C-alpha cells in the first residue's frame, strides 16, 4: 500500500467485503441513476465499479467530472446482490462505496471516447495515440506483445542462446531496402546507416567464437507502409548458430514458435512438425512463396492439355503457342452453385487486371461432359485426362487462367484465396506453419537481363562447391528458407556462406568485382578470412507474430507508437525540420526541390 492505492482495480474480490480501500485510476464510464451514481474506475489491470449516493457531499462534483479524469477513491468494499453481479469483469461480485475522492489528473474534452470500440480515422488515433492505447483491445494487444517478448527471451535462454546487442550506427549496405542515413559530425561528409538487420554483425559474432546468439533487434528500413509492415522500424527475434545445418535451425524455430503459439492462443496448430515446400512447388501449387495452407485449394498446371487436337479453345491454344501457360483450380462439389457464383469470380478476376477466369463444371448424364461457357471446347477424352491430372471428380468445377508465368502466378494465387473465402473453406481457428525452402540463388530481370541475388547474398549455395556449375547461375539453389504462417511470411533465413573465395565468385555473377566486395563488406570478408565456422540463422518478425496471436490484420494495432502511411509520427511531429546551427554543425546544407 502507498498513498495512492491499497489495491489495483482488478484486485478486489468477495473476501474483501467490508474492507476500507484506496483505489486509483481513470473514470472509464459513469451511469447516473438520479439518487445513485455509478463510476467504472479503470487502471492497467482492470475495472472496479464504484458507487456514491446523492447524500454524499462529493456526489455533485463526481457527477460533473469529465471521463478519463484520474481520481483516487477512498471507500468501503460492498457485496453485490446476485442479480447485479457483472460476470464480464473479474471484480464483478463487489463494488466500492465512495466516501471521499481526490482528483489526481484532470482531463480536457476528449477527441475520441476511450470505452468505445468504434473505429476512428488513423489521423486522430495516431495524433492522440496515448488515448488510443487506453482502449481495452489495443491496451491488451500491447500487454500481449510485452508478454510474448518476455516469453521468447526465456525460451531462448533455455535453449542455450546468449543475448547480445549489436550496433545501431553502422555502415550503409548496397543490398535490400533503402537505408536511413545519419550524418556524422566528427567525420564531415560521411554518414552512418541505421541497420536494416544485424545481418553482418551476427555473423561476426559467430566468427568471434560464440555458439548461439539472439537479440530482440530493432531494424530500420526506409520502405513504404503495408498492413503487415511498419514504415521505418520494426523488431525481430534475431538468432544465429554455429556448426549447424539447415535442419538444426528448423528444429529450434519450430519448437520455439509452437510453444509460443500454444501459450498465447487457443487456436490449434495444423502441423506439429512444419512441412517443407520447395520454392518451385510453392509457386506452382499456390502461386506464391507465402502459401496459406489452411486453404485446401491447389493450383494445377494443365498447359499440356491444350496441345490436344480435341481441345478446341483457340484463345488459350494460341496463347500457349506464344509461351503462356494454363493453370487451374478445382473446387469440390460446386456444380450446383448458382451462375452468379461463377460470374462474380470472373468479374473479380477482371478487376484484378486479368482477362478473367474461364470455368466449367464436370457433369455426367450418359457420359462425362463439361457444362459452362467453355465446356463445349473439351472432348470426353480430354476431360478424362484433365480429371486424372487434377484429381477432379464429377460434380466439381474448374477455374482456368492463361498467361505468362509471373502474371499467371499472381492471379492464380489471388484467385485461390478469393475462391476459398467465397466457399468458406478457411478455418480461422488454425495456425498453419510451413517452411519454404530451396530458393534460387539468383534471378534474372526480364527487362535488363541483369542477374542479381534473389534472396540473401550471404547465403551458402547447395551442393558440392567443387561441382557447382557457375556457368548456369539460375540453376543454383541456396540454403535459404522462409517460415510462413497462414499466408504471412514471418522471416527469412539461411545457412551462411563462410568461405571468402566462394563469396567473391557469387558476387561476381551478380556484377560485383573483388574491390567492390572488399569496399562494401570489408568487415565481413576480412573476418571470414580468419577461420569462420559454418553457421546459419533466421529472424522471425516480432510484430507479425503478435499480429497473428492478437488476430489483427494491421500491424498498427500491436505497435505502441506507429507512424502513419507517410512515415510520419503525428504525435511527436516527426520527421521535423532542424535549425541552421544544427545543419552547420553537421556540415550540411539543404537544397530542396521546388
């Protein structure tokens, strides 16, 4: 007990009836019943109902009090009658009769109500974020975030990992997103960069002889905002291990995530052992390297069918001859769906920039036939082949799309999600984790023909190093992997390239000469030359983990002080201008576009 409270607003119970107590908090709600005033007092822990009758000298003052005023209540705990018990709050069996009260913090007229679940404009919510954070749902989300981070730390310690902090001021990287740059006062004309990730530092920790490292790491990237990505900064569970293979990393992460999601959610895990899907298979079967495995729909490539003479759908046949592919999605037992169901999906596809989705249903009267706008173009024999290839049965429907590979993957991935939603096929009470593995080391830009790294440039290529065909770089696979849950990428990781000569070779394929590699990665390349162990790691995103656990769609809902879509902090007015003296100290001058 101190001078402000003897109990929190979630602490009093039936056994406290008759006790004199001090409680403090915010006025959450008031209900005036004429001769009796009810006040819900709220603090970080919960709510206690307080009452005062009209005979009390403090009645009028409390009656006029603005919501969200901070008060201290001196009162006695009373028992509630059975008919007035509030089962929605932990203190619902008691109430506190107010003797006296003290105002601890006054409150102006509110720009938004705290007790309401009503949605408000982002601008208001972020400008008055400290008020937004008082709202029950988001308040609980932030507490959840704290508890998850605490749990992750405990689990990592149990697994033998040591927590280290890596520098915030570092050098700019030529790879990845845009850096945030910080001018150096002591080194005029030179800049630090805020780390996009502790990638090089955690590898250097392994070179330093430490075996298992982790950090709740702040990361900074000058990227545009998305629902699952904050502009500016985010946090990840960064970890690295020495003398490990890919499977060793998987075992640690699977155990960690499974325990975390079981502890903080009532949802079930679809897989105790996370399945592994190759990058190529993911793009073929799901149209994406971030597949939502709760969705049972699978994409099939049926391009070969359109080489048959008894398939006469000329639009697709001509596109196939010019290099396009055809893929389809089978939906089970949907032949009796109304025409509007199919037409709406076709219309939706056109809204996504596609030419539409062709479709037909498989039916059988005397013999098998296809019913629908393009059904007449398929013979009985071609339908049989199609059914064998896709696993379709009589009564099923087939949606088809035709295009070049990249666009085809995009639209079939979106269509897979859309159709599943319309058919209510996704179980929202499941977490479906998977690994996406076997990423290509390199990719080619179709416009420039330039070859670049497709993923992390510090990754180890697969296979015997002495047998890798560097003349065919697009065939080289890497020990790179992503962990995905419910269609959301939680992290990328890799077994690292710890061999300097091999690193030079791989960077040369991407257009970097030895000098450029030495200039850009001097710390890393030098360190690897002094005896580096095989090592690897990953960095699951804290924000996205908490998003999933809190069942939120926007990262703003689980972040204490997020920026808006334009990377602005409306509450603190950042970014802001600086005065001339500050610029002068940094040897900078501004030349803004008119």
